[in-house]
């Protein structure tokens, strides 16, 4: 007579009817169970960890840009974007041609419109962020930029039907609070804590230093374009998730870089922005490093977004301000205040909470018959 056992795996403990099933062991054939648990954690959060690693390289790039801005004559934001995206596109195209990736310029036929949308959204994100830095203080612009993770999580749930739980929303709000404590925007703190101009998180230095005494109208325009940049970031991330693995990672990066090059070149011509030729070895090296570090950061970010839900992956963006603070301390010897330490703790705690509470897939195993 045969007996059968059905294993239904949900959040509850496993219930098995057969009595001869062995109890779980504290070791496995590969070693201690703790090593296996670590491997499982990395496997479950590969996309999230790739996004976090991308923020390390982004912060390194930001530190190089700050060093570059101190060299005379200063390089305009448009030129930095052009050089960075030029290196990104060149590296992407050369790699795809060398490895035989099909359609290296236009990308796969099924996702070409999405690639165009990703490129346009990415450029809108860059434009909104860099323009806002001309008329807003660095800390104000930082807080507005970090609205994108929450917007991305909501957009992923609406357009891609991805899971977005209340716990993720709360983690995002706590992380945003941490960013505010680190950035300390004057409109919230009334300048009580004296924000340094050497504060981290400057993707590109302001093209022209503009004081806070500018008209309220220009500040409102800057806020509006900054929010437009947030929506651009949201659109770019959702597009990458929608493309998934239908296109090569460098297809996605190439589309973004090429459209940014075209738009930036057109903008420099229309505004008659000069292209400064590097005259010193150090200057040339720093400009080159901006392109290389930006390329690596973009590769890791794109790979992470291809492997992880938009909502969870975007929460990892908050960690950039932590790495920026670390590099700020090492390179520029700027020590964080106790509010910055508190903000860093909030961000790290939220990131760990999101990573440790990934929603598990449920399934029901087929009945197993004992012959």
C-alpha cells in the first residue's frame, strides 16, 4: 500500500506526514550551514548587492569630480557629461563588437522603443539634476534627488505589477529621513548646523555658483526641473526592469550614453559652451577616471536593476550618501556631524531590513508516492 505526502511551502513551517524523514542537519556536504546561509543570502539579493556596489563607484566618481572642479580653469558640467558618456559609449560599443553581440548600435528589435525611452529618461534625469544645482543649494538638490527611490517603487508596482509592500514603503521613508539628516537642507534646518560646501553627494559641481539670493521664480523653476529629473530617473529604472534580459546590459548603457552625447553636444553648441582641452597630465587623468568610474558604476547599476525588482533595487540608492561621506572623510578630511552619523545609521538599518525581508516565492510540491 502506498502512502503519499504533500509538501506545501508557505510562510508556515513545513509539515511532512512521513515519519522516516531525517531531521535537518547543522552541516551540509559543502560545509557549515552558516556558509550555506551566506550563499543563499547573496543569491537572493544579487541584484540589490550589485546596486549597492554601483554606489561605491558612483561615490568614487563624485570624489574625483570634486577634485577636478578645483583645477583651473574649471570644466563645465556639460563637458564632464560629454566625456563620461563618450567613454561609456566607446567601451560599450567596442565590447559588444569584440564579443559578437548582435545589433550593437540599435539593440534587439523587440525592445528598441524601450531602449530609446530609457535613453531619453536618463538624459532628462541628468539635465534636471545638473540644472537644479545651479539655483539650489547642494543639500536641497540632494533631498529632491532622493525622492526617486520611492517613486520608482510605486511605478514598478503600477506599471510592472511588481510587489511593493508596506514594509518597503516605510523603509524608504526612514531612508529618506536619514538622507535629510545628512544633507540638512536650509529650508528645514534654517542653517542651524552650518552646511559645508564640501558636503558629499555632488554628482557634478555647479556650473556657476549661484547664491541663495536669486529670485524665488528661478528657484521654483529649479525645483520643478529637479522633480522632472526625479521622474526621469523613475522612467529610466522602470524601462530597465521592463527590458530585463531581453537586451544585453551594454545595449541599455549604450542607448543611454549615445542619446546623452547627442543631447549634450547640441546643448553645448546652442549655448556656445566652450570645450576645454586638458593642459595638465593630472587634469587629463582625473577627467579620464570620471569616465571609467562612471562606466563601471553604470554597468553594475544596470545589471542590478535587471535582476531585482525596481522597488527593492532603488532603495539601495540611498547607500550612495554613506559611501560619499566615507570618501569625503578619507580624501577631503571632512568629519561627519552626529546628525550625519544618525542619518547613516537609519539608511543602513533600512537597507539591511529590505535585504533580509525579501518576499519568498511560494509553491506546492507534487505528491511523492512510496512504492
